[in-house]
C-alpha cells in the first residue's frame, strides 16, 4: 500500500508525543507499530504518523505522515492534518497557564505533556463513545474494528490484511440490532442503530454544525440521542467540535478528582465548578492530562492502581476504563 501514499511533513513541532496523543483514550483506531509510529484510518483513508525529535537538543521535532488522504491537493492535505493534529494551538502556553498554581496539574503535565486534542470526525466520535460505555480501551478498539469490518467500506490492504473505513450514517441507519450481532456490541447495538436513524432523518444537520453552536444547544441535541449521557456528549464536543472548555466526568475521573484534589467522589457539581474555576476554557485538555497521568502512574505503581481501580460494574455513562 505504501506506493499509494503521499508524504506530509511538519517541522519544529513542539508539545507532541505519539504515545500521549494516541493512548490517552480520545481515539480508538490508531495502533502502535514496531518502529514506534502509529497507523490508523482517518476519514476513510489509511495513515501512518511518526515523530522524530530534534537532534540538536532543542524541544520539538518532525512529524511525518504517510497517507492517501487528499493526495491530489497539497494545500488541502496540509490544512487537514494541521487541523486534525491541532498543530496551530499553543500547548506550551496552555500548560504554563494550567500548572502555575496547581501542583497536581504540574505533575500531570510533566508526565504526559505531549497530549494534543485530535479534531476527529463527528459521526465516528459519537458512535465510538457510545461503544465506550461500560468498556475498557482494548475492548472498545476491538468492537469498533469489528464494526468497521462488518459494515464499513474496504479501502485497501496493509501487509496482506484488509483495511476498512468507518461505516457511514446511511449504512448503519438501515440496520436492525441483530445485524450487529457479530460485532459483539451488546446493548450498545440498540443505541447505535437508533442514533443512526435519528441522524439520517435530520440529515446530520445538528451534528455537522455542532462546532458553531453554543455548548448548551449542541449538548441538548446530543443528550436527546439514544444512549447518550453527559460523559458521551462531552467527549463528542471535546474531541470533534473543538469545545475545549468541557470537562468530561465519569466514575474514573471522579475518582481521580477525589484522590488528587480531595473532592467528594459523588459531588459532580463541585467538580464541574472546580474545573470551570481552575481550568477555564481548557477544561477538556486538563481532563486529558489528569486522566492519562493517573493511568500512566498506576501502571508503574500497583498499590496506587489497586486504590483507584474500577470494577466494570461501577462504570456508567460512557467511561473508558484503563486496561
């Protein structure tokens, strides 16, 4: 497949780490390769992304993308990937702002400061986070991959293995729950087909324009969709609509706020007030630093992980549980 791919390079990229970006729970179709790069499917196109740190000791480095996405138009291709990887946002300034008077956030940023919020496809993000409910990240990825294999369009092969695009609204809107049995989605299959029908009915008008809507209006619409609760709605707004002020809360994040900030684990309103007061317009970015930080630290600290560990039965409203 490499002969069909076009190269896109971005130089002097700072605050960028592939593991932080693709393993922080915001996306599910990217997989790490033996050489440290990540391969995935974006907007119906295969892509591979690598990062080479600067050799002269300076911060930053080179991002190299091989993809057939917009191969015929260099200007549109560059614009797409710059937006997708959020390269025009000054994360260094955000990190300084968030950590100046917050020691907890400072530790989180020091551990996983290479996170950037991907600007993903709205439809795919919505369905992906519906699937994330009561699920851990490896199983979410497996469910989504099965859905793509069963219902998506084949777009090529990589190392002899077929690659599939994410299934369209039109495709899923004509299905019944039993048509998704092989995807092993459980009760989520009902949410998916009902949501697909609703979006097909309104032509995706609300979903496609969510970026331009006030948070209250697009959140109201998202919450009216089958199976969508506050956590899923916030993730859709953060990861596909550039609503970086939202602060997605699930059982895991509530437990993190309890352990790291001493807040009552069930006091959701206090956590939202804290996020609004302390993180402001970067609440979603702050949440990703905290979420990924505690997962990273817990992996190397069994005692801490045991104190924070979630049983699947505890999880509600779209939580992606650490693997």
